[in-house]
C-alpha cells in the first residue's frame, strides 16, 4: 500500500481539502486552475499542498453562507462529546490564543456531561450554553480572578479532576456558573443569543423537575453580547473589579422576579404543592 504523504505544518493535503470543503477532485483541480485555491509544491517534491489559513477561511465563509441563507430553524440540544470541538471553536473565535485548550473543555464535560448545550443551524454549532456547578470555593475564585490571570486560571480549573460537581437529585446546588457564547461573525447573532437564553430557561425547569435545586446563577464576561444578555435577563450586576473589563453578574433564583427564572420557579412551586 502506498504511503500517504503528510502535509507540512501549516498546510493541508488534497484529500484533507476535499473533505473540509466537501468537494471532489475535479472541483479542487478547477479551483486551483482558476486561482481560487493556492497550491504550493515544495522544491524537489511532486506532491502539492494547500495553505491551511486559506482553506480554513473558505470553510468559515461556507458555514456563514449556510447560516445566512439556510431555511431550517435552529436547534437547541444537550451537547454530546463530539460537540465539544465546536464549543472550543466558538471560544477560539472570540478569545483567540486566550481560549482554554480543547482538552480542558473536554475534561470538564467528562466530569459532568449535563453541563453543556448547543444551538445548531444546518449542523453547524453557532452557540453554546454552559451551566457549570463548580465547587463553591472554585466559583468564588473565578468571580474575583483578575483580568490578566483569568483565562489561564480558568483553563487550569477546567483541567482539574474535581472542580465540577455532579447533579444529584435531592442535593442542593449553591450556584451554576453560566457560560453563554455565540460564534463571532455569525449573522443574526442576537437571535441565537436569545435562543440560548430560552434554552437556559427550559433547562433550569428540567433540573427542577429532576429535584436538582439551584440557589443562584453567576456569570462573568467581557463580551458585549454576553453582558447585554445578562442585563436583559435581569441579573444583578456586582461591583466591578479594579482594572478589569469583565462584568460580573448574579441571579438569585428563589427571589428574582426576572422572566429568566419563571419556569424554574413554577416547577418548584408545583413540586411543593404535590
């Protein structure tokens, strides 16, 4: 069997390009001939390779086109392990090199596989919701972390083996750390953000039906859309941290009058009256 050459760093093979763009060999040849795709042949080699940055840009453009002109409605669903890659990519689109590693995010999922939810459009993950029951001491550390240390420390926390608690029926949860993000550059970004909010409302109601009682929600973010969503949902904004552009929010699920907690409170009331 002939050995398949591996692409140099920063490049894809022809096979990888065809898989990523979902095109055939003749289409790839046409794109090269018409200079829509650049092909690089290293000195002394016969095999050509394709710049990774160029191909990734084409993949993103294709996804955005589908999102903008597709007719199917978006879907909110519980994340599966294979969705964690898409969640990581959304974070990378927002924070670049500051994004916690994929392996760290995957580790957090494996500690509790009920903590992540995704919004998909045409099988593309455009947003995600995290409702993460960190240990109380860990949550407090996250909420007061300084700007320069936040992303590195958050990665370390996600990598820890015991930073996230399981959901156990009948066992109260002090707080859920809310992580709600939409892929950067997504058309109708606010629409997908509101779909995540609605999904979070439904998910909190489902937790209450499972007798998982949550006292509070906490969130912190420097992303404008996330800050706006927290304010619109009726979260209380906590005092700012010195020298930080991260905003911190809290919502007491038992006492708030916010519509955000409506389903959750309704389910709790029904359970008490049973």
